[in-house]
């Protein structure tokens, strides 16, 4: 089905536009599938180099949070106001509303004659399954601030459940997220994997003698496990990333580990194209960098839960380990080194191509057109 089968009055809703990360790349592709769409976001503080994800001529509307004090640097502190803010967008002029959701975007208010489809990157994790981990990492396990935060998260869960009932159809970015949507909202979701810029990478480059990880240095990414494992292994490792845990990781690391903070995209691509293997110990909803590494022909050594279990073929495009432990990573890297000649870069690249941008656009366009037709005919949508 072509985009002509879609309505002309389309709204795309996203939580916040501050970087060109995975969810923003989905928004970019949504606007290509629906070039006539208007864009709504709670805030927009994109750096000049990321502003191109919004096509010229796209009408963008932000919420009152955009103009609150210190919003540019600390907009996340306004989380308690975000449910209210998202409900203030007037979407009454649109036939199709597409929310790109990892927090509150699905909570927009729509009318019976409007079709609302929500592309879910994740249910709001710090309010649901990761609440205890979030509180521990923030140092909020006890005291007045802890009690207040728990109260806010309780309120957010109640609102989030109510907001889920405002969605006509859910789309998940992985089977893992689809299971979490069912667990949280008891709603089915169609899986459409997010777009990855496959053509940005060359896969035929000679491999060098180092391993690579690319990640924000925050606790749940478990870069600490990778550093500890390579301290034991003594093999060369390059860590690309920044974040609050970076200084601690640098102090723990031995001389065989090198850190690069905020290199350009071209530098990151070059390292992916030359590394012996890509290390990924986090449990992610999808994990775009894992697919990018495979696009560069690099075998992936990853934790076998979450999105990685769907994007890495164990034994063919990488090695999956079962537990988030240092010993498991050491054993996986050792096993990989013993069998690395069996990993074919072309096979690895072919696996990555199943997650390309054209594939995403085609699948999403077909899905939207199909749901819109059923909605017009009054058929069941789920």
C-alpha cells in the first residue's frame, strides 16, 4: 500500500526532541512516511547538527514545559507535569495520530473519529519494572525524597494505565517490548523493528586487534562488567561513550583499555568497521548499536536477553551469554576467540540489512494504511 492510502491530516507526537537517538530516528522516518504530518513534542532543544531530523516546512508545536525555568538542561525534572502537558495538545483537526512513546506521548487526547496508533519504544521503565533499580541508582531508597518519588511514580503508573486505553493500536519495536506491553497494559502489539542506517557502514574493512563497546556510561548499561572482564582478559578494548560513570570506569580500567569520549559519528563508524568484536552486556529493548556493529561486519558478544536475542544470531553473527556477570563475558570472549574464523562478515552484514530504513518505512506504511482502511470500515483493529 502506498502513502496515498493514508489520510492527509496526520499528527506525530513525541515526548522530547533533544538529540538524534534511536527514538528520534523513528520520528524522522515517521515524518518521511507521512510527509504532510505536523509534529508535537513537549520540548525541542535539538543541537544544530541534529536539527535536520525535522524536515523543512514541518510544523512543530511544543508544550508549556518548553518555557519553564531551566527546561533546556533539566526538562526531565518536570516529569510530574508531563502527563498534564501532553494532554494540552489540541489534536482535534487530525484524522490519524501517531505517538512515538517511551514515557507519556501515548496519553494525548483524541476523539472517536480519530485513529491513534502508538509506536512504543518501551513502557515507562522507571515507573514499572525498573522502579527499584532507578531508586537505588538515584540514591532514593529511604527518606523524604524517596517517599515523594515513590508517590510520584505511583501516580504515574495510574495515569499510564489510563493513557494506554486511549490508544487504538500498539506497535512495539521488538518482541521483547511487545511482551512488556502485554505485561503492563494487557494489550497486544504488532512488532515493527526500528530503522537502522545500515548504509552508513562498510563491512569489508580489515579487522584490527581490539574489541569495542559503544555505550552511555550509566549503571544499567553495565559497562562496568565489560571493563572488569577485560581487566581479567588483558585484551585490547576501546570504550566509546560518556556519562556519570565514566570517571569511575577509567579509574578501574587497566592499560589495555582505552576510552574515547564523544567522538564524531565517522570515528565511531571507523572503530566499528575495524574492531575484532563488539561487546554489549546491557539488557536493551532493541539495541541499535548492536545492529550497527553487524552492519559494519563485526561479530557481537552480547547478553542474550532483550532485543539482542532478536537481532544477533548466536553462533553465526555473534555469541550470546546467559548471565550479566564478569565470568560470562570472559567465557564468551574466550569462546569467540577460539572460533572467530567461523564468523563471516558478509553473513553478519546480511543480518543487519533486515533492520534497514527502507524496510522500516515499507512495513510501517503498509501497517498504517491497513489499520486506516479497517478503521474507516468500522472493522476490529486488534
